């Protein structure tokens, strides 16, 4: 059985390349994915979408809106009161992750995602566990 079989995941990501990477990783593990690029209709689209088991939220969106702002807007809608929302972002982990935790995000996964771990991380969050993942980047061939 696939890790994310029949799980409905709603992605809010304004970078098309990131969206495709997320989508491919999640679909490969059985998820049903719906995508929304940030715009004035994002909240309405999410509210009118069918079943959603989890929301993946970029934190750095266009037009001066952050994923933190959007998180609060989603949480104000009864449908999203208990749905896990995970930040997937290139923001500085040391700054953004504590804020995300304090606000009530179910986790934070640093970009670029690890294609081998991403579906497992999402499955863990769907299982009620938190994931706070800062991907270690390599510099000059060595790890940091």
C-alpha cells in the first residue's frame, strides 16, 4: 500500500517548479493533489474544494502576503479548524519554524525538499505527528 493512498492534499505554492516537484512526489505515493497558486481567490478555492486532509503552505508568497497571513485566514474557516497545515518554505528555518510552531502549524519542511523523505514526512503529519525538518545543505562538497 502506498503511504498517501487516497489522501487529499491541497498545495498553496506560487512557484510552478516547486508545485510540480511536490505534486510528483505526493502522487507517486498515492495522494490526490489539488493546487492553488496564491491569488485573491485562493481562500475561496480552498473553501470550495472537496475533502482536504492536509494543506501544504508556502510561506513566501507574492503581493506582500505571507503563508503566516494565509494560515490565519484558513484557520478562521470552520472546515480548516482541524486540518493539518504544514509550512514548506525556503525561509530561514531558525526564524520561521519557531513562529510556525507557535502559530499552530503541524510542521515545517525546509526547501528544497528531500524527494526521498517528503511523502514520509507528509504521512507522519497525517498520522498526527509533527515534523520540523531543516534540510542540511552541502557547501564545497562537505555537509554543514
